[in-house]
C-alpha cells in the first residue's frame, strides 16, 4: 500500500520488518517460546486422501463438515482440519486422531489432551484452496487468510467494521490497489481478535491497525495493548493476503510447506518452492 498516508508510516511505535520464504520442515519440529512456525497448507484433496483426512477427525468435526451445504466447502474444511491435526500431532508425539480439542468461551480452540501440549498455542485460517496454521509456545497467537476477490460492497463493509482512522487510510489508496488494501486491513484486524480470543465480542471498529507498516495503533480501553502485540502482513501466494498477530516482541518466524502429511500431497502448480530463510521480527521504538 504505497499510497497509504504518511500518518500511517512508522513513527513512535513498535514495528515489524520481515521478509520470508517457505521451506520444507525439519524431521522434528519443536518451537521454543521465541519461535513461531507458520505452515502453508493446500486444500486440494480428493478421493482416498480426503477420506483419510476425514477419518482422523473427531466426531464433532465430522458433524461440522456434514453441515456444509456445498461439497466444496465440506472438502476444504476436512482438508484444513485434518492437516492441522497431522501437523500438531508431530509437535506432541501422538497420533492425529488422539488429539482432543477444547474451546474457549468465545470458540478459540486449544489442545486439552495430551496434557503436555497445553503450552502449545496455535491458530488456523483458510480461504479458497489455501490454509495457514500458526504454531508457537506460551504466546497467544492469531492468523487470518483471505483470497483476494471482487466485492461489490467493500466500501460499506469497511464503513461498518473499520475504524474512522482505517477508513480514512483506505480511501487514500488509489484503485485498483484499494481492494487488496481492504483485505490487508481486514486480515490484520481478524488476526488480532483471533489472537486475543475475543472473537465477535470485541467490535472491530474499537481498535486501529496500520497496514504500512503492519502495527496495532490503539485499542479502546486497552492502553497496554499496543506494546503487547506484533502484527505481520503475509502474502503466501499470488491472489491471497494474510496476517499474523503474536503476543510479545523479538520472536523468530519459520515458514514451512506442509508436503509430508500424505504420500501424495497435491500442491498448486503455481506455488514456488524456494530455499529456507529464517528471519527475526525486529522491534524498534523511536525516542
């Protein structure tokens, strides 16, 4: 969003600066509290592979899948939840089917069993044929993903759900970049409310985010929130935007491709596989 107004530029607040590439995961994964793992997961499963993923879901997850009206949505839900189970099982050393989830007061999932997995924090988001899973330890975390698509009511959605400051910044962005700017702001806000666990209980126009650089600018009734959170914009694939919200500063992010879940894993032919690059989220505060 190079057309964002100067008021949204870096001034006297923390900011995250990062560049990242996707890599194959190591044989074992075990994040420390200073690490965040971000997994990119394709949802283009069908046939026996999809059936396998459905079989490792719990009964309540299978029931949720069956409530989808469209088969496309059912397939994507099964592929996302099944692969999430397989990835998380690799962290705690049990079978994917053995994981037991509980849910917070506003619906945020966490691992109830095995007990030693309590410190593991995770969040899942999927849109279109792609999903992102964020995993860390002892830090609240949220991730959001959106497929950039035409909306005939994006301005009215922004007026309803964005703050006045965010709407002013969005209107300053010229077309055709404005649609992507809308989704960038949306995902940053969603990642934050998912990280806090507040969900719909926190009005999305009660706090401000900046897209350039990604940052939490202010929260009604929460003077300490700005320094508590790091926000990062994500561009996992052409046509998709996402955002990550992580409690605290100074953590390391590793980005993994989930290519080991099944013997035959479908990968979008346009997805590029690049060398591994680990980077640190640098936080600065000007005087």
